[in-house]
């Protein structure tokens, strides 16, 4: 399957945070005991605007949950529950879904198996260059066919892919009216979801209106339940401090707040759910000619780092070093870092690798000093430049000449995928809920058609991934975890900290799935 350009892929992943796929947990439900309010309005703050509500675009994918359904849904604990499909089954190469009866699109037309197969085929066609859809769908070609009589949609992948249900099954389904006029999807919604976009203003706010008669939500959720909002209004509030102020004064009902502003919200009676994150995923440039192509040097550099200190800086407080590449609650998440990270004395490891130092002079090997270019961007997280600064200080103490560079996000992407002029990049974890999401970043081509910008070459990882791809769903978690362990042992990359953000509610209750995604049918307005 032809790939999109890496810059487009990376920007999509970083902006949309890899739209939540099927996690194993870390969803949560908020609580409060005040009476419910029927047919009210819930105001939600988002940190960035949505220039297009096309669910297959980079930005629209993050808002699709309000107006579009998928074949399967996620419960707050991460388990798969019914969505448009009442049942499903899968192997490593096939996934079959049986639709519920009585589903209608927002324009009133019945949803058929053929309509679903058409949407899957359209979203998966590489010629359509649908960046948002590709963050959800499997990274292998697939075909879809339908049987309207039995309401069955069958998909077949061209190569083994273990998470077909959690990828194909989680794609937002666009109804035929939307596929007939794809350009219209930027400002209007054509789905089967619980809400319809009824007002769009450039830069926000955006308003959704509830659908009557909706009864096929997650695990059979309906919009007839008491307390379901009649309207959801999404406003753009870029600053966490402003969102916190609005929550405290009742200016909004729901917002995701991270960083030090969380402390201000404690003790004010707000409902809340916590969201696990990973802060500061660090890559080492292994392309030929770069010093960190040497595995022994990478291991020594990682061994020299104070992981607890870096974690404290990354989260702006008492941090915990990351235990895996994905956040808690992601599929196959395990504590694999400590047991596999290099622990040998860094100075001794450097000498064993042929690096020498005279007094307080520079580290050299074969007469050449060790020079490292370390780059990051505050656009990926406000604490990342400070994390990079601490790294640079620790490596300088060993005798390395470290050039620390802080870039804008476009400049960072260019350095990663254009000039390749970096040795270390402190970025932000793509946040994939599935371990397969990381594969193209740790293997494959480094050319314009690849995502492996750091030139990682790890035969052990590649062999374990090949085995894991043949195992269905979570039965392969042991293999995926051994693959992650291989990356840690070779110091191919280093996640810095396990972090937390929180979704807060004023006079509202709600549930979230992996990544803090609100479940629209769970939102309730209270007095």
C-alpha cells in the first residue's frame, strides 16, 4: 500500500494523538450525586480548533465520536462492546461484523451492510490520502464486502494483522450521503451517531444537537436516558489556565487539564477522570555516520541518565520513569523498562566501547570528539526543553560536546524527516493504544516513504514483530512485550515519564475511554 508522506503522518499523529483505538483499560467514569437536568446544554473546552469535521481528516477524527459510530465501541475499562455491530469475530487476516437491525443515518436513511463496506473501502483507499482514517485503520491493505440479507460486513487483510477488530472495527462510519459529497463533510456531519453538527463557526464554537430515537450506542446506549444533553457546544480554549478558570466559575462544563493547573482544581467539587500519558519519547539517530549508530555508545548514554530526575522535570513534579513506550491502559502494556535498560556504569561502558577522556577534556575515539546535536520543541510539551537541558548537562559531565537546539514543530519535523541533522530528539510519544502503531517508527525504510526517521535497525525487534503479527489480538501480548524489551536493551529509544492529565466536569458526569476520549452517550448534566 502506498504510504502518505512522513511529515503528514507525523503531524497527524502528534496533533490528533493517534485517535483512541482499542485499549485494555485506563478509561474511567466521573461521579456526582446532584439531580439530573434534561434537555440542557453542556459546554466543552478543546485546546485547538477543528477546521474540518470530516472524520477521515486529521482534525475531524478527534471529534467524530459525537456524530459518527463505529462497528465496535470501547467500554471505560477498555473492553470491546457492541456498536453498530451486534457481534463480530476475527482471525489474523479476517474480521466479520453483523450489524444491529434498525440503524438509521442522520438523514433518516437505513444503514445497510453495503453502506458500511463502502465507507471502509473509501477510507482505506490510499489514493484518497485520508490522514485521519489512516491513524485508525491497519497498516496493511484490506478489502470489504457486504451481505445485506444477513447484515454482514466481511473484511480480509492482505497480510496478517492481529488487531483487525480494534482498527477496522473502530473506524467512524460515514453514511452514503456523505460519501456522495465528501467535501460537504468539513462543515456538516453524515453519520449514525448520537449527535448532529448544527452550527459551525471558524475557530469555534461548534454546536451538536442530540438525535431522537438513537438506540444503538456503546453496549446499546440510547439518547432517551435522563440527563442526556440536548446540545453540546465545543469552544476553543488553548490555555490550560483559562480552561481551569472557566471550570471554577461555571463558564464551561468539561475540560481536559494537565500540568500545574490541576492542583488549582482540587477540592472544588468537580467530577474528574484521570488520563494516563507518556511524556518525552526520545529517539537516537542510528543512521550511518552518526555517532549513536554505535549500540554500545547509545547504551552508555542512556545508562548515564538520571531517569527519576528526568521524570520529575517532565511532569513538573514528582514523576515516575516510564515503564513502556505506550501509556498505562494501552493494549499489551507492561513494566518492561527497568529490567531491560542499560545499567552498567556509564564511564566504564564508554571505555569498553573505545571512548577515552583525559582529565576534564572531551570524550574522544580514534581522535574524534563526541559531539551530539539534541533537539526538541515546546510545541510538543512545555517541559520538553527542560528535559533536554538536563540530558545535555548529564552527557556534558561525561565529556560529550552537546548542542541543545529548541525548534518549532515544523522545524523539528524537517530535522527528523528532511535534513536528518540530529543525534537525539526529545519528542512526544504518539500515544498509540496498540503496540503495532509503533512498528513503522522502529523498523522499515528511512527514505521519504518511511517513518523510521531515526534509522533504527534491530533484528531482534523485527523478528519478534513478525511473530506477533501472526497472533490474534491480545494473545500475542507476550511477544509484543519481548519486542519492546529488545528496543530498551539496545537503547533504540527511551520514554521519559509516565504522566497524568485529567478531564474535569462542572455539574456533569461522564465516562472516558483510553486516551481520555469522552464517550458522548455517557455525558449527563446535573443541577
